[in-house]
């Protein structure tokens, strides 16, 4: 047994110091460039931060894959929804004429949009895949107006960093960082496969985020808040998902 | 303070520190990936080919397992608890450990000639006949020769190279091909495999191959002397033939 030589001790010490310094610098840089997700605490924080940071750097401004019309799934699947409330049924009977999407928070002009208001903005379509974290998926045509246009209408303040969005269903809320909120494929969706968006698939209004898995695509959207920090929302983890054990970032 | 045995055990260097550290990190991460992968799998134990597939579509094959989702029932109930939240968090954290560890190992191995010197089958053994001789020798149950405590035979070398340079890269690729964010940057990651569901099915098949390797690997170590081989992978040194006798 030769024991630890002085040279090995010095080399090891230098390597450890370099490693710790490197981690500290990486932490500073990640925070400065907004590469740390709101749910970065706890034992899964390092992995989650690496995933979010890597994908933010790698995929910024790239479009999610789009497919030819022939690849639209004939048998799309939707997770069964909870029984609609009386208020929802009443709105449905009115053809959702009274449905409002309120947009507030760090904006110059807080606004309540009717579905007709949203239809009067540029309406686009995309043929993209909904992929569930469970593993299943389907391809569909989604028709809606890009969220970026709505954010332009209300005038987002420069210090804003996140867009939080809420479903009429209790405890169903989520958020996107500003990059994903302004992504050209992030839609407020009102139609599917050439027709209206069925209630089972989130009609009358669903957030469509093809860059992320299904659970970021909230159904029955009625409220959007622009903010500089997710700390004041729920437990401050960015969305309802981490409160139920699921990651805020769902790009993988 | 470690003390040398009075018998003055003679040992020879066997595994480099980088090999030992990356080996055990990979073992830990692989087990975490396996457990969490099974956990995620039971939320939808059905497999498809092509771009998309779901509970309304006919599967390529499905596994006879109880599931953790009421809307997916393969005939064995749906009463399993949902662990996809922590399962997915841990799966990707462990995937980072495997990917970064693998990167360090491969760069080091190329730099120090580890693959060329220790893992490429030796000149006279690069033939099917030579591999067959190793296989039949193992099947006859011959105890590992003494020199195999200090080197790998041709079959081991070929297997390790396939695991390191084919199976691990493929399992990472097929995993990334399921990420809507990653495939936006690299669409070919999914399309070259035939689509997202093909990638998921291949991810499962490659996992089975890796589990098969893991099982055979542990069995071979048990045959050769579990503690002798495991000690060498921990301390880095193998005892010489004389001491073993």
C-alpha cells in the first residue's frame, strides 16, 4: 500500500477546486440567462436544470415537427374530462358566446377577449403531434391564433418573463417562459381537423404548445397572466404539475 | 489506516480509476433508469410502429401488465399507483449521469488507447471461429483461465464494444427521439427511426438487450468468482494466480 502521494493529493485538490468553481460559475451563468426552471429545487433539481437549459439553448426558435395532412390520426385520443360544471354547460348552450379569455398582469392594456375577438386576429393552422408523457400520441390539425399576437395586442412589459395560464377546471394552471410563449407555433386553439375544437379535446379554447408534451396543453383556457416571477403562483414551482410531482418543463 | 496483510498479498493493476468510477456510476444510473422506465411503461404498456399510436389504435404488441391509468387496460386491471412524476424526473436525471459519464469514459478511452488495447479482440481472435471457441468453452463450464483475471477474451471484448458503441448510443438516441423539443432541433432523430412510436418501441427493445447483457454479465462474474472480480472493479487490482491457489 503506497498511500496517497503528495502529488496525487495536490492534483486531486486542484481538480476538486476547479470542479466546485466551475459549478459555481455555471450556476451564475444559468441564472443570468434564465436557464433555471421554477422547479429547480430538491434532489431532481440538477437533472431538471440541465434538461431545461440544454433544450432552451438547443431548440430556441426551432419549429416543432409538422406533418402532411395524410398523417392526421383517424383515431385521436383524449384523456376523459371531468364532468362539466353547470356554468360550463350554460356557456356551451350559448355556443360559448359568453366565453372570455382575460389577459392581465404585466401588460399595458389588460383585456377580456371573446372567441370572436380571437377569431378576428390572424388565424393559422398547424399539423402537429400531441404526445402524452405516458407514451401515446396522435397527429391532428390545430386551428387558432398564435399567443404571440394576443400578447402583442395587450402590450407585454419588458420585465415580463413568464406567461401563466389557467383552465376553468380547478387546480389546472401552468406557465411558459417568454421564449415558448412567443414561439410561432404556440396557439390559442379554437379548431381541430377542419372543424370546431370538440369539448373532449379542450374546446372552446385550448393552449397548444407543440414543443412540449400534452400536459402543458391546458384545456378550457379562460385566464392568462403575464409575470416576471412564478414565485407568487401556487407553491411557486411554476405550475400545478410540480405540486403533483410532475416536471414544470415538459419538452421531453 | 489500511494495513497490509502479513501474507504480503501480491496484486497486479487491473482496472484504471476512470474505468472503475465510470463503471459504478453507470451501474447506479442504469438501475435508476430501469426502475423508472418500468414505472413509466406501466402507464401505457402498449407499443406501436410509425409516428403515432394511442389507446384507440391497434398496437404492434402490448404487455400483459396491470396499468396505472384507468383509460388503458390490457386485461390486468388499472390499479397500479401513478409514479410518472418522480419517475420521469429521476429517469432524465439518471440519463444525464449516463450520458456525461459515458462521454468522459469514451473520450478517456480513445485518448489512453483503452478501446484499442483492452477491448478490440486480439489479432488472432477476430473471426467467427475464434468467437465460437470462446462460447463453447464457456458453455462447457470451464473455469475462467487465470490469465482472464487480467484481460478479456474475444467474446467479452466484442460484447463490451457493442454495448458501449451500439446499445448505449441507440438507447439515448431513441429516448431523445421521443422529445418534442429535441426533435424540433433535430427532426431526423425521429424520422430516421420511422417516427415517434417506432422510437419508443425501439427504446424498449434496446432496453431488453441491455437487461440481457446485464444479466449475462453478472452471471459470468458469478461463475468466475463474484467477489474476486467485483473487488478488482472496486480496488483496481487483481490478485495474482499464486495467491489465489
